[in-house]
């Protein structure tokens, strides 16, 4: 393991997944559905604007080689939208200067974790949002939710992000007071890194959607541990679903520490697959596997103690 990249993935698979465009080409070559889009250099703003105007529907702009939702801007429909998004995505595009401009697909954002050729867990991610109570302003609701978020083992590392331009397009401002139970979306991408929330939906997703994720992993040679991002119209059907990307180093904490729902042991599945690929049977009660489990548990306890100490200092 290196960070969250396991030896289950070949160097070739990692190189492909680093590029959103190359990943899309591999998926399309396998006959799998992906959003339409074009790759642009950062000096091709005019070409990007012409594309947005020709499409006539909202678009998404993202750095070609960046992950964790960084630099992704949704809901681009006008020249002003595109200029603001161009600046945001351009700042985040560190490894490669190109940007990917895609059609925006509406639906349910799903992360399917595939280990080997088996789906281990599924989560959906909600965009950063607050729910009105009829008394507090959006700014006050954001502050209250952030305090709760700070107590979560996983979400604490990613503060709520407010995209003021998105609020403005919806005719809202931070001082507005939403009515009771009104949902106010704060940020476009459904990504935990930008303030979203992860919800476990393992066991609730149609088998055809799961098979689509497995097919995506098969389309990229040497990719045996991946988080496949799908946009689905409903959890009960594959109709209209598209593959957004395949991640070679998926954040397994999405499943280990859901905001809502049951935790799933992705780390254990990865260790089992690594042992099986080395010739040892999965779930083999060996001393080696037991030692791995003890080490992981000690690291988890140390992390919890450090987190508790940091919180006491903050208080």
C-alpha cells in the first residue's frame, strides 16, 4: 500500500485513471456510457464559451487530472458562470494544464467500491447543504452544521464550502432565512471534500448498476481496486446512468465512516484480495493477516486519541 493506492492496481491502470479523458476513452471503447465533453487548454476560453452556448444546457468544468472534487464547478450556463469556473478550475489544475468541460448529468451521485471483480460497498454523496428552520439565516445554519461536522471522525477534515455564485444564481444570500425544512444547496459537486455528506446505500442499488461499475473496472487493464463514480437516475434502474470516472486510490473512509448508514469494511476486503492474489486464500486465519489487523487497530486507536487531544486543545 502507498497512501490509499494498493498493489492490486498496475502502473498502467494508475496512469490511465490519472487522466479523466483517457479514462473516458477506455470506457467508451468498451461500449460504456459517459457524459459528452471536450478537453481544453487554459488559453481556450473562447472555444469553451462557444461549446457552452452551443450545448444550451448546464455544463461541468473540472481539472483533467485532479481528484477529491477539487476545482470542479457545476451549473455553468452563462459567460459569467464560465469565467468564474475557469478561474476556480485553473487554480486547481496543478499536474496538467488541461480542463475537461462536460455536459451536466442530473441524478443521484453513487460511489461503487470494487475490489477484485466484486462490489464491496456503495455510497451516495449529498452536496453541501443546510436545512432551514424558519429562524436562523443560512450563515447561522452553516455555522451550526459545521460544529456538528467537526465531531465526525471523517467529515471533520473537510469543512463546509459555500459557493456564493451558486447561491446568487438561486437568488439567495447568506443572510437569508430559509423556511422550515427548506433545503439550501451550498456547493455544486456532491463531494465530501467540498462539504458533502456520505450515505451508505449498500444493498439498495439495482444489480445492473453494480454490474456497470464492475464493467468499468474491467475496461481498464490492471484495475482491481477502484471507486467507480456513477450518476444514476434512480437506485432501482440502470436506464440513463453514466460513468463519471474510476478512481485508482478511492477514499475508503467514505465507507468506513458514513454520515448516515452502516460502516463497511473496505480495508479488510482489500487485504483479503491482496492475500488471495499472492496465493493465500481469502479470510485465511494466518498470523500474517492477524498481525495486519492488529497494526490497523493500533493506528486507528492512536488516531482517535490524537483527534480527542486536538479537540480538547480547541476547547
